[in-house]
């Protein structure tokens, strides 16, 4: 019997009552040629927004006392398990990732049945990288992904042929191994970008290498981070006379035309809508992988009650930095209460042609060029190659500092120490107190350099979700305070760092995450 599989439409009609991986597809089609295979793979990306789901869990948000409220924003601020199952929630995200995996597995099985040809290989490679990425997202949010012996998530490589399939979570280490295997095999098979009509919506070679740089960053393999990030942007060469990276250096030339244009275009446009319209466009070369998804992020990023306040804005964007200059990100406010950097444009789809209700969609950048550069800078710093790390940071700052000066704003270790030394030498600093990666034994230079890199990541990826993983990786406690002055801290090791697996997953024999090791009060 020929294999029959989900078409894209069936993957987009998930309802809240669907059980974990237990729905037999209603809309079917035979995958019997390369074109159908490519279309199925293209529809298989995980279409859910981790940024909206994680945004109120981090350390640069406050209770503003006013603004849009929904459980996915408010319950996350208090580190409670989110009870909603709609867009921007842990249950929705879990389901979308596993639907992505199910789709990919059907595509790969169909390719095997047809007989793999050279023409198919780029799409098979793309499918394997998607499967790796979806499992990576699940592992790094629903498991203690830094602990090899902790329970992982089911790594699924075969299509289902029963209504309810039993699975085991296995160990974190096993998920890393399987995800790396898919990533490595997939990368080797990816073809020229010309096979895609719009490459930015696919795992191109550049996008897959950017993903690999994040994968190995979270895994702690610094050599691999450098290897893969360097396939996205070349290693800069330091001019020994100036200590800076020349404007004509290949890395700077590439960054000038491939970074988000905060120095030029965004600096001159008249409104935030102009920035939103370009930030996630396929024509914007900063974007290596874009995905359309249902998310409230585009509408409420600036107006959620638990979000960026005036004080948060000042602490993040106006704090002293080692260049001595000012950051050139444009920050907008709504009602002098809600502060945001505009990034997402809303796409509202009506329920039908005469309806006034519908679904909010946005385009989300899963990977950008800037991340590859900052991943590499961190990997160099962790490898004690401070010179190379600072060179990467000088490339980054050239396009993020207002009225950049070749001499005035060049980064040096002395400048970095001047800003961070007293902080990192305090016994209360997270590096000394919680000792992630053995940081308590690091030199002040290494601690300060990593702190600056983490601060750069906050600014660059605000409203893009990556801060949550950075906090987790470096064991940085997060304190939240309500408008009435009630405070609580999420400490490293607390069970609430790990998102809760949907209750429906128990039908497939999957254990939920514990909620017993709470290191502060339960809000």
C-alpha cells in the first residue's frame, strides 16, 4: 500500500481538543513526486512563537499595572503553569513542534518509498534539519536540557499508524545525540538556495549553519559554534595598529549589508510601522529563516501589562557600555507606559469574508545573521580567545553605536573591565554565586567579557525570546515585582524554569515535569 500523508492544510487545523500526536489525518494526499515532497517539507516548520511565550518570564519586564492581560502573559510572569491552550502557550507550542515532526516523518517515509534521487536530497536534508530543530526546541524548553541524565522529550523518527502511540521521554543526552545526527546529515544534503523560490522561508545552508551555531552554543561545544558561525559570517581580522577591525574587512563589509539597518534606514524612517514592515521581510538579508505563525506578539508586544517599562528600558538601553557610545536601537512608547523596539507587523486573517473576528498572524525570524556573530563571540570568550571575541564585538558595535567612531568607540579589554570589574568581583554576582560553566574560577577578564556579550544579546534580541535560554544557561536568577511591591525570585534549579508538558501527553505515557522543587514562594 502506498504511503499516504498529511497535506499542509491538515497540519494547520489543529484544535485545542486534539490529543498529543493522536489525530488521524482527515485530509490526505499521496506524495508521489519531488514537487509534492518539497511542498510538504516547506509546510512542516514549527509554526508557533516561543518569543511571545517566554517574553514575560525574563528579567527586563515589570508589572506596569495597566495594559493588555491574558493568561499567557500574566501567568508566565508569575512562573505559573499556563492554563490556556491557544496561541503563545506551552501546550500550543508543544503541539505545533510535534505536528512539525509528524509532517517531516511522513515526508521522509514517502521519499524512501519513492526511491531517493539526487533531486530529492535537498528536501530530505531540509526535512532532517527541521526535525532536529523541532526536537531541539522541545528539549530546551520542556527538559533540563543542560543535564544529560534528566528526562528528555520523545525523539520521534517514524510516522504513526495508530491513534494513540506510547512514548518514553528517554534522557536529555539521547535527544542531543539524535538531534545532532539529524542536523549533521541534513546539513550535508542541503543544496543550493536556488531550489527555493523564497530562500528565507527554508533552512538554506546559511540558516542551517546559524541553527547549528545555536545548537552547539547551548550544548557547550565551542569549537563547533565557531565552525558553523564562520560559515555565516567570516572571521574578522584585527588591525594591530588600531586594535579595531577595519571598515574594509570582509566581516565588516558583510555586516554592513546584512545586519538589521539600525544605523541608517531605521534611523531615518518616520514611524515605527516602517521598521515593522521591513524587520521581518524576506528581502531583509539579516533574516536567515522566517516562519509565518499565529501569535499575539505583533499586536501586544508593547502593550502587555507584564512587559518593558520605562525603568526596564533605561536599565537595558541606557546603561553604561564599554564603547562609551549610545546604542542606536529606536525605542517607542505607548501612553508613556509601554516601551518596545518595533519588530513585528500584524497580519490579521478574518474567520470568513464577512467576519469581524479572526486570527492574528505574524512573521517571526527564527535565525538572523547577528545571532551567528554573537554566538561565535561567546564561543571565543568561553575558549579563552579574548582577542577574537573582542574582534567580533567590534564588528557588532560598529553597526549598533550611534555616530560610530573608529577610535573613540573601539572596544578593548580595559574598557570592558572598566564597566564590569566591580560587578563580577562581587560575591553576590551570579557567576560567583551559582557557578555555571565553572564561572566562579574564571578571571575577571573572562567574566566581564561574557557579561558584555550577554548584554549585547539582551539588546539585539529583545522581543525575540533568546534571553530566557541565556538566563537558564548562565544560572541567572530573575526577580519580578508587582505594582503593589510584592517580589519573588526564580532561582537557578527551580522546577519552574522548565515549561510544563501538556496534560494530554499523559495519554501517550509521557510523564509531566515535576513541580516539587520550588526555591521561592509559589505565586
